[in-house]
C-alpha cells in the first residue's frame, strides 16, 4: 500500500501495512494515513486472485489482531475513515476524486481487516477491538463512544445519502460489502444465530431510524442496475506537465476496485456474466436479503422485515396506519420490471418470493398486471431447466407459482394470454399456446423429472397443489397440455402397478423366508395412491367446472380411456371416478353412434356438440380444490443458510476460505 502501485504478492512486505499492524501506535492525526491510503494495485478479477489477496494479507491482519490491544490502530483507522465520510457528500459535489479515492481505500482496508477479525474471533472479542486505544497494554476506554455502532451508522448513511456518481460508485459498493461482512459471523456458526451483537446494533439504537431509508435505497439499487463507470471516466485529469504525484495516485482508480468477481462455492453455480452484471445492484440485493432474514430480537421484531412487508406504491396516496413502523413508498412499476428482467439469478427469485409472500401491496399489484407473462415466463424457464438449477432456486420458483395460483383472477387470465414460438421449450414446437397451457406443461414436466430423478415429496406436493388451484379455471387447453395431463396419469398408473406387483412378490417371498426384512412397499404404495387421487381430483375439477371449455382434455381422456378401468372399483378412487367414468361413457356412446373411421376434427366436433347435451346435474359436486402456501415452522432454518450460500457464491469482491465456513456443507449439490 502507499503512494506507489503494488502487486498482491508484495503486500505482506509493504512498509505501510507493517506499520499499521505493528507494535507502534499511530495517531489518527498522523500524516501516515494519507500515505497508507494512497495506494493502487492490479485489481483481482477472479476468485483465484481474491484468494491470493486473502492469503497475502492474512499475516498483516493477524499481526494487527495481536498488536491492536496495545496500539489501538484499528480504532484510529476507523476514526480516520469516519472523519472523512463527513465531507464525502461535499467532495462528490466538488468532484474531489482524490479525497473520495482515499476514503474508499480506507473502507477497503477496514473491510479486509473485519473479514479476518470476524472469522478468527467471537463477536465479544471483536467488540473489544473497537474499544482499544493508545494506552497501556490491553487497556480500553469504557466511556468512549461506541465505535462499532458509529461505523455501522456511518455505513448506512453512506449508502443512503451519498449521490451515486461515477466517482462514488465504488465506495458505495464497498459500503454495502462492508455491511455484509459485518453480518458474516453467521457463516462461522453451524446453528442459526438468534442473538448477535451486530444484529442488536442494527435493530435498535442509532441505526434504527435508517431502516426504511436503507431498505428503500437497496431496492432502488436493485431496480436501477447501475453498471460500473467505464475505466478512466473518473480519473483525475492529467496535467500538461505530466501531472506529477497526484495524477500517479489517481490513475490507480482507473483499474478500479469494483471489478465484478464471479465466485465459486456451494454448488459451484456461476454468477451472472461480468459484462452483464451490476456490482452495486448485486451487493445491494444480497444485503437486503440478509437483513430481511435476520432473526427477530427477543423484545422486538426484525425492523427490516417490517419495512419489506409494509412499503407501498408511490401512486398510493392513502395514509400509512400509525401502527406500521418503517413504512415508505417505492415505484412498483419499476420494481416489477426489474423483477421480470432479473429472474435468472437465485437472489432475484428469492426477492420475488419474499415480496409476494410478505407484502400484500406487492402481491395485489402483481396480480392486477395485464402483462403477467413477463413475470411468469422467466419463472417457468427456471423450472424447465431444472437440471441446471440448484434445488433451492427450483423450490422458490415453484412456490411463487403456488402463491400466484391461489388467486382465481390469475388462473383465468393466464388462459387469455396467447404466446408465440416459445423457443426454450424443446420437447415440441409450440407455435401458439396460452400461458396457462404452457404453465401446465412445465409443471407436469417438473413432476416427471422429480419422479425419475430427485423423488422429492415436497416438490411433488407443491406442483400438484399449483395444478389443483388452476384446475377449475382450465380454459381451452392446448391439445399437447391435455395429452401431458393424461400421460402423467399413465406414468403414475404404471408406477402404481409396478409397486403393487413388487409388494405381492415380496409378501410371497416372506412366507418362505421369515429372516429377510421386507421393504416398506406399503408406504410407497400409499404415496403413489395419494398422487394418483390428486391427479384424478384435478381432472375431475376441470370436467365439473369447465367441461365445455376443454374439448381437448375430453379427447385425451377418450383416447386413453382404458387407463381408468382399474381405478373404477378401487376403494380409494371410487367416489372421484364417478364423474370421469360418466364423461367417458357418455362421449364414447356418442362416438359409437357416429360410426367408425372418424377424423380428429370430427371427434372434436362431436365432443363440442355433446357437451351441450350432457346433463350437468349428473356430475357429482366435490369441494373446491384450493391450496395455500404455508411457510414451514422456523423458516429461518432454511432461508438463512440459503441466503448466505448466495452471498458466498455471488458477492462482489468478497472471498471466504471454504474451510472456515460452518453454516452449510461445501459440496457439489
């Protein structure tokens, strides 16, 4: 570090870093700080280089950990940074590149140090390091201002109040990253943290008034997707005489410290391509998700979750109830468009889930949109490419569909949206299909994939629940969608027969050998029969409520009528089979009367005519199929590890040693 450019490999020997971490105290007014903060070095551009940076600076950080109780140099560095941030807004307005660059460098060093401190010590020990001053060894000031709280407040102010310009872009990214690092103690605990010093600071005291402003700023950062300034756009202008030292210092900014890093990690799922990414938007979204999933304090709910649950549209002029804390307004149209465009990433899908599930204003707005296909199609594409996605991303996409299908208006409107040429659907050329039929196709494909690969009952249940919610509103089903519904039933029927045969053979074998434990075929059979009944209920719901709208489904039923024979007398399905059997018998009779060698078109014509003649009072009424998504008990046990796995994989410019991580298993899931 210092006024000359450095290579990463030289950092452990850097005289300024050695002085910072050494045994000599440095006053916050010492000119040393200007020298320390005037550095540049080639920016790491990969996780490998980030790892090298970590390894190169770890000895410096550990040296500071050892000496800071006597020198208080960490506190002095933080005070230097805090004093500079008071002039940051004015510096941005005055285009003071050098001042902003050095302030950024101070925060960059603080962030690097904090990451190591948090990894290597408890929060209580970390808090002590913020109190050490230049005194006798190990002493600290008990009546001094709380430097840790002041730093957190300062970061929140920096994020919310600093105008986003080319020259402030990277310090804004670094401020968000440093807040993520502050909360990263969760990574080094196997259990979900329910009490934490950093949580306490963020949920009460001086930080609390910034809650709604911070959440709003992070959301707008996500919405705007601001790209980093082009290299050289914020470089201090070169003077005619060559610029001297100032230009030499400022030229380091051209390489920037905001370069987008793509990290590996849990699942080794690559982040978005660097050239398409917005580091500020990415970091802001990760911080927002971390804050939203903090556990409630013993005496107060999570204020960031409260803010996310209650914000309203800027066009909503109704007053906020006095009982709603941390309320604010945001442009829902801009947020909706950003959510539609960004669904390729786990974190954007998780944000969409969070907003739909927790904020009724957002849910109402989304369901009222007339361009719902812009949101639904990216979600369907996630499910369609299930093989390439991690299981959590698939779950989130599926639950979003389940939440949407709870609304009858949504279930009706998706059949009115006609799509042309769905290029990513490769099983069959779909030149024209309704959004509703496409949704059915993708959900059925997900069920079939799950049956042959993951065999996850939770995924099965949610897929079937979404189909069940839509079934009464099925309209003008595409012939391929109707075929796939019956094909899924055929697959389940074959699986049922296979398990039944295995159970019978196993029972016979047990009579001759009592020592061999029997496989639990009864449980397998029970699960399959539950799924079969659900499929029969979905078909029945469509026939009962919208038979006249779905001649293609009746055609598919008649074509595969033999499939249903074995279930007519089965005690588990007799009741639900009554209507299906009635429809099959009624239309089979009309086709028989029409003669043999009928074309597809003629069969469909007979079905459409027969629908009018079918006595509706003969169809037995069943309770409406309606399923609501209910979050699991203690959802934080799922969401907190998930969010931190996203941070680990996707955070810009942050690297953690996989061997240090304890919250989740580092595997190839």
